[in-house]
């Protein structure tokens, strides 16, 4: 016997596992409800990015973006 951990992204798919369990194909040992990870607020993310990139200075004053050249993959 092997144990496998799966993550189900669709609640309706869990009924498939229940049907397989009813047929004695699998045994559901534990069901853990999904809770999405907490998202840090925008200000905290911006502050962290600024602390990492604070000493990086790039002068783009004379930069001209050429879309045709950017799409030329040769």
C-alpha cells in the first residue's frame, strides 16, 4: 500500500474521491480545508521592494524603445 498526498483544486472533484472510497479503492485519511495564504498589503510590498532596490540607479533618460527590434528574434 502507498500513501499519496494530493491537492484538489475543484470541490466537485472531492466527490470523485468519495466515490472511490465507497468502492474501497482508496481511503481518505484526512481532509484539510484550503485557506489561501495571507496577502501582504500593497504598502508593505512596496516598502519591501523599495528597500531592496533603493541603491540601484539606472539612467533611462535617453532610452528609446523600438518595438520592431524587440520583436526581432533572429
